[in-house]
C-alpha cells in the first residue's frame, strides 16, 4: 500500500510541558487503537496538534519536540497559538459546529472572526502536510475541526486518495442549512474521495444537504461533483473488543450484595444529557420508593473543555442537583448518588463496568458512544443491562439494549425498574447478540474497512452508469458477447436514470 497519512485535530500523543520538562503521553482507546497497526507501518505518519499553545515556547524547544514526535512516534506537530486555540478550536469548532451538529442551535454562535481563523488553521494543517504528500499517498482526515482540509489537498494533489470521517452526527439538512458558511463546509468535505459517517442517518442527512445546498444529486451513495466520483457510506466505529473482554482489573469493585449499582460515565458535555439523567434517577426513586436504600447511581463525569462557558455552568448545575438529591434522600447507611468529577484510567473504568448492574447512557445526541459498547464487551458474564438513548449512534447497532428517549424521565425511570427486574435468561439472550456484533465489528474492522475502500478507489476506471458514457461501444458489445454472466436492468422510466422524452437507455453490467 502507498504511504498512509492520518490527520486529526489532536495527535495520538499529548505533549505536556512542565517548566523545563517535556513529557509525551500516548493516547489509548478509540481512534489511536483502531489505527495503531496502520500507523505503525514504517513510513506512516500522523499529523495533528500536540495539545499545548506554542506562543511562549522557544523555537529550539519546538524543534526538539518536532523531532522527538517524528522519530519516536511517527507524528508531526501542527503548532497552534493561544489565539488559534481560542478562535479555531474553542471558537468555530466548539461554539459553532459542535452545538449545531448536535442540534443545539440555540447555543450556536456565528462569529466571522472564528470562521476566518478556522480557515487559516485548516490551511496551516495543509502547509504542514504538504512536504509529506507524494502523488500516490493515501490520506485519512478525521473530524469536524478539519472539514476544509480535503478540498485544500485535492485542489493541489488531484491524484492523492483522500478519506474523511466525521466522528460526530451530521445533522438534518434543516439544521445544517442554518450554518452561515454551509457551502464552504460542504465543498471542503467534498474534496475527499471517500466520506464516512457512523450511521446511515448521518449519510442521508449529508446527501440531502449536498442536494439542497449545492444542487448535486447522488446515485446509490455516489456523487459526481466537479468531474470527480465521490463515495459516501456508513462505517460504524467499534471498540477493541479483545482488550475489554479479556482485561483483568487490578482492584475489582466490591459492593454490598444487597445494593444495586447504576453506572453513568461521560465527558462533561451538555450533549450527554447528564442533567436529564439525574432527574430521571430521582423520578425512579419517587415512582418506585421500594428501591430507596437499595440502588445507587455512580455518576462519573470526566473534565472536558472547561475553558468554554457552557461547560463550567453545566458542572455547577450537575453539582447543585446532585447535592439536592443526596440532601433529601440519603439516610444513615445510604447515599443515592456517588459523584466523581475526574478522569478514570481504563483499568478503573473496567472495574466499574464489571460491578455495575446497569449502565445508563442517555445522551441527547451522540455521534456513536463507545462507552456503551465497552460496558457490554467487559461483561463476559453476559449480565450487562444497558439503557441506551435512541439518539446515540450506537442505538442503531445495539437494539437489544433498553432503548429510551433521553427527554422522557418517566420512560427512563420505568426502564431502570425493568432492567433491575429483568431475568438472567433474558439478559443473557440480549447480551449474546450484542457481544457477537461488537466482537465482529470491532475498531480494527472499522479502520481496515475504511482504508481498504479508500485504497481501492481508482480515479481512471470509476463506474459510469449510463451506457452512452462508455467511450467505446464496439468494445462493450464485444465484451458483452464474450461474457459468461449478463444482467439486464429494465428501468421503469425515471427509476435508474432520469426522465428522457424519446430515448431508451440500457444499463449493462458485464462480468
Ligand atoms: O466526539 C468527538 C471528539 O472530538 C472525540 O474525538 C474526542 O474524544 C472528544 O470529542 C473530545 O475532544 P476534545 O477534547 O479534543 O475537544
């Protein structure tokens, strides 16, 4: 395979600067795990931000970090200034795209200064990438921070194969069209040859936005745009099943056998429905008081994006609500909510997964949600009980979970009761199916499937559907005569090709 280059906003290695000491911390899980085997190939490269603002650093120190990242980790840094972080990362990425794509249009800010900086930083990524690009390179760009990059590369390197994957939802065209810079964003993404989303819903939303905004129609998930064929498809991201299903934890969590534990694990984010979840737990205690003293909620919230106003405000709201509920319901021997505002290691999380009777995953909107899959995989006893929001991407794969509407606290309260009372047999039946699926469609499968599809793209020999588009009709007839298998598609007018007044079209596939 040709040289692979991965690009994402954050590198899979975080560089921490502590006075004079520089430390390198490899990311675990998610993208880093999925791409590991490809990234480890000799000439592969990963380009991205190492996670700190570079303004106050000396050039010599930045050069030193650059060569360590390149030599030891196959990574190349794109340095961002404090202003870049404020306007591109916190601003356009997380105050415009993030809320809008998660349907929080009321929180979406349309600020031209942030947009200009987003364009500038995407261009900066392109300039950093440029020296590494060879004409047969395969480049895979990740996520909403870099939606202009595919077009920047394609305009200058038309023969390079470019993949783009969006890790967050793509909203309905009615929401997407609210974006002031919608055309530029779509054109940016369409620089890619293969565009991937977690679910078919997001694929459909993207295609209808392209049709309505750019007036470009698709044909079976293929677009013809600027004389280029572009493929769009769903690639649901998986987890490292092997790791989660075999990991032995250092310190297992022992809970009182008389007490049941509901677990909730999220990054601090208003999209995760944490407030609604806490209220639903209260509704459960109110509706089914026999469980007071017998069920506790372990609420783990990992700090995230705290420099943004909504996040800090959300943290205060969570803490006030938790203390109100604990203040009113606790007794001498029992506290309803055990709240943690910190990040846990993967080992500690698995210990919680193994001890939890229920995992409550109720985001208001979530691209995929890998926590739900990790919990099921870690429960090799097949006794996981997953309550999952219908608005998480994972719901289209995990239909054996108890599916709820995250805004319906009574439905969630009832789901908790049903989960607590579910028979062992039913749990095992549901778990078995989910295990098979999570094991098969794991994160390596996801990465391999996307990369193979991208690598297979042939610019010269892409399928041209109508028979007139085939240059040499005689050759076609010759091949047809010689073929062993022939398929005729007889088209009711307008079904396979557009309406024509006095013309009959024949579609042929020749093997
Ligand atoms: O879900 C999208 C995502 O970018 C993840 O890839 C990432 O783990 C998370 O959001 C947090 O991202 P960041 O801390 O870079 O804003």
